[in-house]
């Protein structure tokens, strides 16, 4: 089945005047925000934009061939390849890139990046980056279970207001993948009423939910009918915390947690291949993790997050790639860090790992039972014939 790269090959020759902006275009621009356009695309506050094909030329001059660019452990390596194809096709090549923002503070666990794209059809797409390879970004994600607002969410609101003011009189589309989807929804809810009126659509592409239920807020109700939440069938990230109840489920060529990769989402024409609902594994994760988080007092949640990242960073690692490249050093440092933490936090870490393992095992057992039942029914049918 086709994916984002196939879409660019097969439909990239159609301009937005010929085929309107769609949900696949949304995910492509969301993925684009994972790239480092610092020094290539002007930051917020600086006027002017850069055509996408020119930004791509500058990007590849800096980083080399698309196939050789390392995006880290979990960020798809197909993104630079996607940029190269976007630069070659009429649909995307002349879109203008504006307001590139990129902020990382390892000490404070803050990670935020965003990009605004003038799509050329009288609209802007504000793309918020999801969690990248940095441990600071992952720590901030977990803080979402402890804090009413994390720094990236506050930055997303500020960014939206500033970019909307800098580029006036155009309709807005907001979107992002993973944490970026959460930021897009949060920014839409908490931006000014004037900016809200300009928002045409908000996309959360397998984005996690919120510490508190935004759906109860009047500001959320004002934009609720413009939110499109898309999750793969085995969604884990998109089912975390309090999430949108109305979501579209799409087919993926991967299994389990790896379905979070947007390049695994199957494309048919100008849309993703739809499924009726998330699968049993996703529902099990949702039920188990919700139950566990709700039962854990807020103070214990905070200790859990701090404990987890004291273990992950014990070797001096700042990215997932660091952990992967020096596994022996990381493993030894983690064991020592686990010994030093208090019993409650250590027990919570073991419980979290055990919870995920049990949920996976339960899903696998149910799949095995279902497959056995199918085979038995097929044999009965053969005998009757």
C-alpha cells in the first residue's frame, strides 16, 4: 500500500488549485517541522519567507545527501527524502517557509520547534514539531501527566499569536505529529479570540491528550468542530491522557508502537485508509495506563518522572542516540541510579515496565486465540462442504 513518499510521486504534480489541501498534505507538513531549518528560514519576528525548494537546497548543502542524514532513534529517516521529493514537485516546491523556531533546554526539560508554511492557497499551515531524539523532549512529554501546562504548550500559544500577527489576513491551519498534535490543539484553544476566528482546521496526528480535560473548557468548545484527530489502529501515544473522543483510525503497515511512524500510514488517493476502530492492543494500553495514572497521586507522578530520567541520563546521555551508541556505559549507570532512588519510585518504574509487558502479552494471547478460532471455524466450514 502507498505511503507519504508514494503520494508525493503520484500526486505531487497536482497543485492546490487542481486538488485542494487534504489530510495527507497535513501530515507531510507536520513531518517537515522535524528538520532543522535554523539559519535557513527566518525566525519569528523577521520578515520574509523562503520558497521550499530553496530551503531544501540550503538544507542539503549543510547536511549532505538525504539518505545519509541521521534523524535519531525514533524520528523517521524518510523525512529528508520527503523534503527532496517535495522540492521537486509542483504541489509543494513553491510554498514559502516562515517563522522557524527551535528551542531546547536540557536542564529545564524544554523542547519546542515550529514552522509556518504559506501554502499558496490563501492559507497558512503552522506545523508543530513532535518529540525528537532529545531526552529533554521526552521528559517534557511525561510532565504532561503532572502539570496543567508544560513549557512547550505555553510556547505554542505564544508562537501562534506571533506568527498570526506577523502574517495577517489569512486563514490558519494548525497541526503536528505526536507531541506536535497536542501543541496544535492547545494553541488553538488558548490563543486569542481574533486568532481563533481565523483557524480553519486543527490536526492532531497521533498526538497525546492532556493532563486535564480540555473538552470541558468553553474555549475548546469554540474550536471542537475544527479538530481532526487521527490515530493508527494500534495507537499508544494518541491514546495517552485525556484525549479527543472523536478520532479517525487509519491503517498502518507497521505493528504496535511502531505505527506511530507517520510514514507507515497507508494512503489511498488524497486520504488515509480508514478502519472502524483502534485494535484491542490499543484499547488495552488505554485502559491500563489511564487506570494507573489516575490512581497515582500527583506528587508520586512527579517523583516517577524525575526518577525515570535520572536513570536515563545517569551516563551523561542527552539523546536516545547517545543511549543506543554506548549501551554498556548507559546500562551500568542506570543500574547504579536505580539503587540510589527511593523504594516507591523504583517500584513505580518496575510497575510501569511490567504493565506494558503484561498488556502486550495479553494482546498477543488474544490475537493467538482469535487466530485459532478462525482456523477452527474454517475447518468446520470445509467439513460441511
